C-alpha cells in the first residue's frame, strides 16, 4: 500500500509540473482560438446565405402572386359558365401553390390587365375613366393641331389604320358592336391605344345601344351622367348568352306486379330563355343537356319542336323593380306540312285553337354578375279558338317547379357580326 500511494503521489506531481509548462499553455490557447474561428461563419458566407434567402423569398412571392392571378381568373371563368377554361386555370394555380385556395382573398377584384373581362364598373371607377378620357383628349390636342386617332408605332409598308377618316373608323366600331350589342368587344377594343379609347366612348354609339334596349323609354340621360353609364347600370336583360333554369324532382312510379316494391323516377329538365336586342325571344323546355341545346340557340331560326317564339318588353315599376314580360307561342307550320300531317287523320278533328303563353319575370343581379337572374312572377296559357273567337285563360301556380333562370355567357353568340349597330 505504501508503494502504491507513493506512485500515485509521484504521478500527480508530474502532472502539476506539466500544467505549469508555458509552451503547453500557449499551444492550448492557439488551438482554442483556431477552433472558435472555425465555428464562427465567415462574413462572405453570411452574405451569400442572406442573398439566397432573399432570392427564394422573392420567388415565393412571385409564385404566390401568379397563382393568385390564375385562381381568380379560374373563378371568373367558372362564374361565366366556361367550366373547361376554369379547370385549366385551377390546375395551373395549384401547380404553382398547392395551398393557394386557402391563401386567396376573394374580396380582391381581378387584375385590370385582363381587358374586357368585366366591364361593369362602379361609380368610383367611372369617375376615374371620365378623368382619363379628358386627359387623353388633352394629350392628343397638345401633340398636334390636327390630331389623329392613332399613329403607327413601327414603320409599315402598307396603309395604316390611322389614315382612315374618323367617320370610317367610327363605322368600323359600329360593326364591332354589331346588331347584337356586343359592348364587351368595344371595351376590349378601347385598350388598343388612346385614340381607340376616346372613340370607344363616343356618346352616339352608347346612345344607339340604349335606344335599341329601351326604345321610346330612353329619351334623356338623366339621372345618369352619360349614355354609357346608363347602359352599364340601368337594369336590362343580357343578349350575349342564355338564361337557364334547371328543374328536378322525384316522381313515384307504378307498383310491381308482385307488390314487393315501387319504382321512383328522378325527372330532370331545363328551360332556356334567349333574348335578342330587337325584342325577339326564344323559350325552350327540354330534358337535353345545355351542351347540346345552347349552340342551337345562336340564331332565331331554331329547329326544335319544343321551341316557343315571341317578343318581350321591359317594365320598370314604381317600386324600382325591373320586370320582363314575354308572350311566346309555337312556330306556325306551313299549310303543305300541316296537310301532309293530317291527311290520314279522321275527318272530325278538334277545333283549331292558338296557344299563347304569357310569362312574367323579375330581373335581379346575382353576386358580381349584373342582371343575371330571372325569378318567376307569372305564367299563364291563353287558348283562343278560331271558330268562335273565345279565349280561355289558365294561370299556373308558381310552385317549386318554377326555379329561377341564371345567365350563362356564350362567346359564340357574339363571334360574328351580321349587321352594324
């Protein structure tokens, strides 16, 4: 034991002597300083990391803004009835940002750079447009004493449209609007240049459009500031699409022969209303899907047995509600066709009678879409017997089978111009 204690004591003394060695302490301090310097990031590395983070943050913001724009575009296309286009934009937005649906702010309006997407401006926007119109007119006046509507940006070998007289150009604008009153195309045309912007707000064009819609009830601009404001804000039916009403119900069928079960039938059908600027209206009731019926309603020369043709008028009541009244009936057949169909029928036929349907609808807005909803207020059938001249009126009860009409814009209806405004 004594020898072991002596060895331990000698070892401790050697360690104390080595710890007192100044060279060893210096080496230890140098090692510690080098180790701490390696742990601390260099200034260049810190700047590179910050720049990389800033670039990534900028890319994320740009990606989110683009995804937001695509998502809002998809929402607008879906509201306009273009489902396939909406799906395409939804897919692009989700590829950029999978969580864009939860980040979107639905109160934010779509960007204004999509020209003509929504030309129903608010009163504040109208004020800005009036100021912009005055500003453009002043600019053109200052540039030349004989200002042109537009000027070529690049040199062209062919004659530029600016060489045309203003009267010819305004006539072209009336062809753009056409007899179908495609004011959306006029708004898109106004985005070309300052001169087109001024020409697209020509009061005569908008006055002619108002006269086509309201006729004799449109003599003064008051209480609106301009004819354009009247056309955009005064309630009216829309001509660039079709109003669709979908009705579905469950009907009880017959009991089976063995009495163990009874069939139930799900019945579904549609009503279509297509208005024209000259007061003509088409009404179709059919179980066919809108995908097949809507293209056939582009013109008034429709070939459908269930089609009803007639005329409509707008009426603004004292309670400031706009109502649409229409009288429709089946298309009269030619004498030859009627004789060919009745040649094998019995001689004692039913007395000839004319059936006319009277329809009353209340015009309202739906969400951001103006004048896009029609609610039933009246429906009756007037049967007039030709032999006696007697008229029998049957009024239908407006129950849940009379669902409202909702507007769907159809681009093909205004794709061609047959007559100028």
